[in-house]
C-alpha cells in the first residue's frame, strides 16, 4: 500500500489507485489545467471505506482531460462523453472515473434544471450538496495530495455530521433530491443531520414533488439497502418527506386504544422487521417484502368487543396493494413485484403451521405455493418476530424450526417445491379431443388438489387414472 498526504493527515491508496491518479496528474500537466479529486472518493477514503468511483474536476475541459488520460493507458479505455453536460467517463480495470469541468450553477425556483457556466474550483465546491462531499484533493504537481476543504468537511466527518456548505434552504431548493440524499448518507454512514439542515428539510419537503419518481425511488432503494434502514425511514417520517413520497407507509403509524386495549404501532414494527431482515440479507426485494408485509393492516383494522383489535385478511389486502405501490413508485412490475406480492400474501402461513396436528396436506400447500421462495418466506417470518419478551421470541423461533423440519420431511417424500402436476392441460385436451375450455382447467385443478391433499401420490399413472375418473363425472370420454 502507498500513501499520499492531505494537509496534516494521510489517506491510504493502493498501488493501483496511485498509478491511476498519477496518470490523471500527468494528463492535467500536459494540458496545463488544474485537476482535483472530489466528492465521494475523498470522503470514503478518509472513512476507510471501499470505493471504486473517482470523480475528477478540472478548471477547464473535462472531456478533453478524459481523452488525454485515456491515451496514457495501454490498452486505451473507451471514453464515454456527454457534450451537453460537459462530462466524460472512462473505466480502468474495476475503477469508474468521471471527469467534469469546474462550474457554477444558478437555479430558477420552478425548475431543478440549472443554468450552468464554467467556474473555478471554489465555484464547484460551493455547489456541492454537503460539506463532507465538498472536499477536494489536488492532483497538481506543485501541491499533489493537498486537501482543499473550504467548509471544514473533515471536521464534520470526525463529528459524524451531515450539513450543507451554504444556506441549507438554498441548497435544497436548488436540488430538492438533496433532502433525500442527506437522509441516505445519514443512514449509510450512521451520521446525524445538523439541526438547521434538518429544519430546512422539514420546511422544504413539499419541493420534492418536482423531482422525478425514478430519482426519488433510486434514493429510497439506497436507504433500504443500508445496514440499518430504519434510521432513514424514521428521518423520512419525521421530516415529512415520507408522507409525500410513500403515504401508504404513513398510514401504518400510531396505536389506537379502546377500553384499554391497544395494538402495536405498525410503522415502528415494520421498521424493526426491516432491520431484522437486513441483518441477514442484502436482497432488495426481500427487504421490500418486509416493508410491505403489513401494509394492508390499516384497511383491515377492526375492534371486536371482548377480543380487541383484529386485522383479518390483511395479507390478502396487502397483496392486492403491492402492484399499485410498485406502479406508483416506478419499481419493476414483473418478477420482482410478483415475488414481493407472494411474500406479503404468504407471510402468515408458516405461523399457522406451528400448531399441533398440522396435516401433511397443509405442509404440501405451503411448499407448493412458496416454491423456490420458501427460504425467503421463512426468513421474513423470522424477521417478523419483534417481541421484547426473550422467551416469546425463543418459542416462536423454535416453532419455525419445527415448520422447517416438517417441510423438509414432506419435501423429501413428495418433491413439491417448484412442482408441476404430472398431467398437463395439453394432455387433457389431447386425451378427450377438446379445445381449451373450463373442463380442462377443472380436471387439472382437481388433479393438483388430489395430490396436495394426499388422495393420490405425486405420480403420472395415479394422476392419469384420476383424470379419467374426473372426466367421467364431467361426461367426457377419451378419444379412441
């Protein structure tokens, strides 16, 4: 490992990184333009986090600098550039390096598209979102490695504080997505948002509406993928942003009491489930299943005299809500959405199988319905245990282990995971000489139910004979 100095501190770089930085420095010298490493690379290196993206600002033409840098490598990497934005990108091994000319920006209130013109390094640092992202490291011969930190971002890193370089209201008005980025960085880094900065987020929350849904959802997903995503969701909730971008989740908040009987706050329960599952997986869609597993509870909440609060059918209602929520948030509506919906609809099933005398039929149906997602479902169910009573948690976990064992026994015997019934619709139509119709579906469903109920074994011959008997009931005769 090699080190290059930043003011009175060291940032450690690998030989590969230093090799790349020296190439950039050489190209900048050739063009006689000052160049600096800025933003996330500087921040993450100081925090000793792994980073593969380098952002380079030059006081000049960023696209020209990118081409000059690329020419110094063998083999020469391709330069992807965007003339309208004055940006360019190259990839060297596993490093993405982006180049841009220093600029200053001004905004009109009704739009987040800035008026851009060439500027100095100072102008460029002034337009940055947070002090911890406004630091730069010189790549110039006379002061190579020197830290340029006009807003004392290094101090904010030490204090674990997120704040804006300039007046926060102006910074957030210029680009309202920065409000979510503040919360995202606080979540990822486990930092606090400075008091005036957070107050500005609360004051300017409505302005998030001018940002495209795709960009909002991208930030939301980054929060969800953090180690402790509840930090971000609580900040989104308290700032007022969550009410605007994801109102269905706000409906979960609060506990109601009648005759001294109350229910838990399902918003904070959901955050705990999300944190629980995040300790065991980085799967974004399983995390979304945790977020939405109880989303149907507000619509199904009822108070029953002598019993208390109920949420009957919330898994069915929640499942129906998933496509609408995914559509509104511009999340993918294909396999990912179907997986989340399946998890929401099935999340109560394993707990119902922890009772005594559960039949093999019930186990078969869970295996059939969960299919290849059985392990994900069990992980969600275990994350759903949020009781502070350790004995209760222990009992639930033991019960789920029992369900796993029962499922394993039945699976080894019947092979129902990812199972397709042995008789297809095509075979039914061919056997009886009929076109696609309701009887085909009726026979196929009857065979499936008979196998799941254990009436017939999961074998072709048994299923074929059952098909003939069922067809006779429907007055169908095989074609001779």
